[in-house]
């Protein structure tokens, strides 16, 4: 039986409190925090994915939210993933910031969206009080909210590895312009990134899940405005390829996108169409790898079974834009060996 949202939130609240206290005291977390979310009664898992949304309902955020609610009513997701840039332009000012309600609680009001949300931080979130989004105070304000910098979500047949990608980008440190970033818990940067990469590599190698999915805010491969994140291509991508990761899901580019990896079975999925989109902002990409690109608003659904992962991209009025699925054979039983 799936635990109630209230019970899940209490467990998450306890974990977040411990993690937040550790961060505030400057205590390094040796391993990625691990959460559990049960699969459905039939062993499958359904997830809704949206990113780059927090604009107090403007830039069609409210319209996307309405369609998410309609789709979720039929799709019935087990939970929802946010790929970051949760609050524009400069994150939250603190745990009492009204933007939390204006961009989240008051927007995603459909009964079908009152599921647990698992989020990562984007670069815009780091421009405010980044630790505020990790605080249990926000879970008390809205019990469907959950965010950590990096963590593992064990959903039985699939494990999701949420990775804090913002600190990888050199420009945020070397040439931030007029922007100020909240690097508490991140500096010294080299030590933070080294530890994070080691922990992600170790967790992926030790995982026995049938499917492995990594979630981060920044692109690895993208034909959108930001393009490839060269630091992630150099440092994170080899780890994903070496550990047979099935999907890398991100936001950052305000589009919907699917790129296949020529060097591995890895698929790159961008779901960054939660509000403001960049029309016409697309670069040429090898047609053998580019399976789908949409320069508009929308979101994605993901369905996982023992033998198949399928994902669907939707636009702002619920049209199906792109479908794709990956299959894996079940392990043979002793009787068939």
C-alpha cells in the first residue's frame, strides 16, 4: 500500500531537518541521502516531470499547470519531479518568501497534482537563499514540497539519482556578472565536486535497480539556447555511460527535447517548458541523435515497468508531441536456464 502524502511528508521532514542542520553546521554528508518511494500496486511507476516554472503564474505557467492537472487526472502519477529553476528570477529570499505560495502552492492546485514533488536546485535558485528551498519549514507550509541538492530516490524497480549541477559551471564562479550566488555548503568548490562525483559513481555502481535515471538541472546535450554544458560532458557524462544509466533528465533550456547518445544507450531528455519558452532558439543537431525538439511550453510523463520505460511529451493544451520507449528483457528464472 502506498503511504499517505502526510506520512511521506513527515518522513521527509525528519530527513530534511537532519540534513539542514548538518549543512548549517558545516558537516559534510559522506554519502548521498537515500529516500524511498514505493512503486504502484502492479509494480509499475508513473512520474510527471516539469522544469523552469516558478514565475508566479506568468509566462503561461498557470496554463501549463492547468494542463498538467488534466493530464495527471488520467495518468495518475505516483509523484512529480521538478528539474529546477523553481523560483525566478533570484530564488527565494528565505523560508517566509511569499513567492513560494505565489509560484508553487497557489499554482499547482489541481487535486491530481497533490502528490509528492521531488526537486533539484537550478542556477536561478542559487541566486537567492538556496538553503531556504532545502528547509523543512517549506514542507510545513506545503507538505508536497521536497528539495535537496543531491540525493537518491529508490522507487523499487527504478532508482533516481538527483545531482546538483549548478556548481559544475565555471561561469557562475568566474564571471557571474551582477548575479550573486549562495555557495554555502558548496565551497571549497573543488572538494565539493570531487566528493559529489565520487558519491554518484559509487551509488550508480552499487545500484541493483532495473533502471537508473539521473536528474539534474543543467543540460548535458542540448540544441537549445544553453547548448551542451561542457563541464558536465567532461566530468559527469563518463560516469553515466560507464554505469549504464538509462536516462538523463534535465531542465535549464526552456524547451522539450529528446537526444540519443551515439556512444551508449543513454537518452537525454529536457523538460524545461514549465513557463517562459524561447521560440526559435534551436541549433543544428545530428539527425541520427535528435529524436525530438519543441521550442514551446509543456511537460513530460514517464512510465516505468520491469521491462519498459516510456516517456511522452505534451504541449500546453495537452497535445502529445513525442513518444518513445526503451525495453529490457526480464532476467531468466532458474527454470528457463
